[in-house]
C-alpha cells in the first residue's frame, strides 16, 4: 500500500493536487479526520481495491483541531507499522494566499467575525506546523500556475514510483528568494555574470551563446567540479537514509543564466547514476 497525505494552508493548491492524483489512479479522500486514518488503513488492507491500493488523503485545518494535532502521531505509527506514507505539504507566501482568497471570494475555514483573513492564515500555519515539520516534500506554490503545480505533483510525487530517490535540480534567483523546498543550496553569484554582456542579457543558460561564455571561464568549471564532488559524496547517503525526495537548488542573482546552465550540467551528469532526475527552472516558469 502507498499512502500520500496532502496538507498545507488553505489556498495553497491542495484540492488541485488531490485532483491530479485522482486522475492518475489514486483513491482520494479530502478532509479525512486524522483519527479515522488507522481504521481506513485497516479496512483497505483487509479488503483491497481491485486495481490498486494507492491512497491520497487531504488533512488540513478543516479537521477538528484535536484531530489535526494528533495527525503527526497517527502518521508516525502508520509508518512504524510498515505503511509507505509520504507527507506532502503545500504552502505559499501569506500575501499570495490573501490575494487568492480575494479573487475567489471564499471564506477561510478559521476566519469569523472576530478573526480577519491574515490572522486566520497565521493561526492555520501554527496549527499545521507539526505536519509541515514531518513533511517529506514541501512545495511553495507562490509562483506556480495551476498547470505548473499539477506538473510538479506528477513528476515529484507520482514519479516517485520510479526506482530510487527523486532528485530535483532547481535553478532560482536569490533576488526572488530561496526556494522553501530546497534541501541543498549552492550560490553561483561569484561566477562571471552573462547579464553584463549586452548581447547575452536577454538570453538564458539554455542558449549556446551563454553556455559558451560560461565555459570560457575557469571558475565555472571549478565550481561545477566542486559541487559535483560534494553531491557524489553525499547524495548516496541521502538515498540510504530512505529519503523519497531531495531538492538541489542552484542560485544566481536573477536565476536565468548561471544557475540555469549549472542545473542542466548537473542533471545531465547525475542522470547516469540516478534514475529519477528532474529539472525545474523557477524564474523561467513565471
């Protein structure tokens, strides 16, 4: 049996994630009280579905408060009993969530006449903190469209059925913030910057001209060699510790030249050793 639990603050995209999992064959239940989870697993184990036993459950602030608080304990007990259980936590920056509620005009489940939306979001964050702390994968949906979120769930969660640990190489720009789902972060801002070359400014690390510019500088090769050596040493240890996902974030100033180039090089190299390699260029997807 494989169990995927989707949690996170309201407006972060949990319903879309569950819909995608349902589309690819998971049996999905939204807003299941955590206290009923052991009984559900027992029933599914005794009477498994004909096609598969892949379950996806939504657990969030709509649950009874005492149920949400005991969810981490229930999940830990299920894992100890041998159930393969992944916790996926979705979140976004508070201003983005406020804007999403404003656009949809929906009421936050914790808001009332005495609690405005931002207070409700902050309270929800505190309430779900234990689930966030035990999550196998955290996805920041602030800059993701609906289609991009579905693509991430498909490659990073559904794709986990591929052998081995899923490794995401992600480029980003420091001026836009470090990705919240990053496990390892490398800073390339010390390398020569193609942005200051007029004819390269509007290109990216995927263009041959930028590739040629970066390869012409020895610092680029040295940085790539050092990062590769570090990852060669430690990625197997991450995998041996039963991690399902690892995000290697590579950053430069704007996230369009140096980091994009390095992500492509590293992903190509490590695809020889790991079967589940994924690439995301965050700033190019905005």
